[in-house]
């Protein structure tokens, strides 16, 4: 998952590079070399942090705030491999502060959503909800349908974490209505799994099993073995409850 976000950020960094026409050829060459090195890292996050710090110095010298914000975002992704949520939140906050100073709405929404989930994993649900509601409102004003959809999914996860299952289901179903436009099967399957687990808690096992089956189909198409195993485990529990030991 982290590498998927890296690819997204690298696309944005490439856009920044393409705008560096006012810089000297030497500086442009340095940046292209840095960008090429980053692509070749292939998950070597310790090396990535060193390279990212070099990139950070370049953007600071060239007074490129967007590039600086992207570096902090990428560093947070690199740190995520160590599970250091506190350090991730610090880096993401730095990125968010820069985007706020630029009034860069796309940058703000992306970081708000990621930072919100970091707070969620830290168990700070109220902080997470505040950030994701802000992201949702920004996306609504700018008619960013993808951002709205992503915010709904994350707000549903937080509502479930807070124990507000009715609100969580409402948000997940609203997300599924929006998601038809984007065909993000990974996120759709995650929403379906959350819905199924809520119905398990409400002891509606028949409906939960039906939702799991829909999720399983998507997961098989993507080959997501960890989530497939998780769904099979829960389906096996249903079979046991029903006395179907075979």
C-alpha cells in the first residue's frame, strides 16, 4: 500500500520538475538525477530517507514550497514501514502546514486524509474525525468527487472505531454509491469488509456472509492474499456457527 502512495507522489513530483524552467541547467540535472534515484529505490526506505533529505535541501534552496511539502509527505510514507506513527504525524503536519500556507487544496486534502488515518491508528478518533471532516468539506466545495469518496470511506472507518455503527454504515453505503465512478476495487472491498463486520456485531450473519462474498470476488480479481485470508477466516466462522463443519 505504501508503494502505491509513493507512485502517486512521484507523479506529482514529476509535474514539479517539469516546471523548473527558470532554474539553471545544473540544478535541473541534479533534480532529474534525484528523481531517477527515487524511482529506482524499490522499497529501500532507509536509502530513500537519505535521498529525500537531499531533495528537501534542493527545494529549500530553490524556494519551492510545493516540492518541500511533497518531500515531507514522502518521508512520512518511508517512516510508515517502521510503524512510527508519532514521527509520521510530525512529518505530515509539516507537509500540511506548507500546503495551508499556499492554499493548495489538492495537497491539503491528500495530507488531511492520510494524517487523519494516522491519528485513527493512534486511537485518537476525535482528532482523526476533525481532519477528515475538513478534507470532506474542501472536496465538496471544489467538487472533487474522488476526494469526497475517499473522505467518506475514512470517515466510515473512524465512526466504526468510535462505536457509532449506524453512522458508519451510512457513510460506507454513501461511499459505495460514489465509488461506482472510480472502480477502486481495493477500497470497495475494504468498505464491504467493514460493512460485513458491522453486521456480524449486530448478529445478522446471513447478510454479513452475502457482503463477504461480494468482497471476496473483488479480492480474488486483485490477488490480495492477506485480505482474502481474512475473509475466508470469517466465512469459516459462519460455517461453524451453522454446523457445517465440512
